C-alpha cells in the first residue's frame, strides 16, 4: 500500500482540524462546568 505525500498532508490537516475543534469543545464544557459549580456554591 503506497501512501502519497499529498494524502499524508490531507490526513494531517484533517487531524489538526479535528483536534483543534475537539479542544474548543472541551474548553467550552470546562468553562460551563466551572460556572455551574460557582453558581451552586455561591
């Protein structure tokens, strides 16, 4: 199975987008969770 350099670049860019969007989602969830705990304690 031969993998061309172009397909490697495409896979890498897709992975990068997935990781960055995943980080954004987890950041949002963490912020929402933190605010929820602040509201319940305060």
